[in-house]
């Protein structure tokens, strides 16, 4: 434990002792949790935590926030300690809720094996518990019954299958799923709107950055700005590594837009 210089912050140490005691665990388990979180290999754990929190990845977010808290130093501002504790408590509540919902979700899905909505709901619960293989199976089965699958669930199933490929480093396959999810807007999964599914488009940009497709990423970034405005920080960092400057592009596009509006008013 001491090799990782953990529990230097008194605030963090006291909270984690209470947390682990409540969970029936010992702080000796902290070593394994910190290493399993892969925090030491992350360029920016804070950015990764924001991404996990936005994606409702409660299990991963819970573990990463604990690891970050354990590695807080004596000089770490109490505001940061408080923020990490807030994330831990939020993720913990979500995990408890998911664990409580899982038995009923399994029963309903088993009782209605051809109901796409029920299969998707089971997948969402499993996904938040980080049971990826079981979640993937539920999403795949749900897509086999599109007539009983609402469009919101349909596109999230497609997007989550793409995300599973992404996490395995299968970026080309992931891109195809994300692009498909982008088009699922209208009733029954039809494409009745030009506006893409925002989360899926963000994932498209992540996949393109991994594939090194600069030109295509630039085009899709303009599309994102058109419909949704500024790109979130996590995706922006990924595109910056590719050579794009999303914030500069956004500022320039916004400036051109406001200038054009001003010209129209002056006419």
C-alpha cells in the first residue's frame, strides 16, 4: 500500500475507512482496487471520471473515484476530496438501485423473451453493474425484436454494442455501430430527422480519432457543432490528439454565425 503513497490525505483516509467498514471490507483491499482501476495508466483520471459519470458507468466510476481519493495528497484541496466523495456516493446509490432492480429485470425478460423493451431494460441494468458480457447478450437479443423496441432503447442498444467493440479496441466495428445509432431518430427506429443521436455522434468522433481519420472527423465535428454546439471535453481531448482543435473550430464557427446574423439585421 505504501508504495503507491496512498491515504496521505486525512480527509480521504477517514472517509475510506468508514466506507470500507460499511462494505465489510478492509483497507488492505485498497491496493487491489487501485490497481484494478488502471488509474496509474491514465493520462487524466479526472477527465476519465467525468466521462464514466456521464455514461452512467456506475461500477467503473465508483472504483475510479475511490482510487483517486486514495491517492489524494496532504495538500489536496478539501473541495476535490468532497467532489470525489460526492461521485462515490452517487455511484454507490446507482449501484444499489441497479442491484435491487436486477432480479425483477431478469424475471420479466425471461417471462417475455420476445419483448425488445424488456430485454433492453435488462441490458441497461447489467451494463451499469459492469456485467458487460451479459449486457451485450441482452442488447443483441433485444435487437432481434425491433417491433417491440422503442426507438430510444433501440438506438441505445446499438450504441452500447458499439461501445463494447470500442472497449475491446475494435474501432472499425465500433464505428459502424455508432454510425447506425446516429441515424435512429424517428418512431420504430426510422430516420425521420436530420439531427443525429448526440451520444452516438460523440462516440463516432472517438472512434474516428482512434482510427486516425482526420478529414472525416473534421466533417463530423462540424455536424456536431451545427446540432449540439460545443463538444464535451473528453471527446475534444481525443480529437486534439488527432490534430484537430475543436474549441478553436467552435469559436470560429460561432463568430462567423453571429457576424452573419448581424449583417442580416443591418440590411
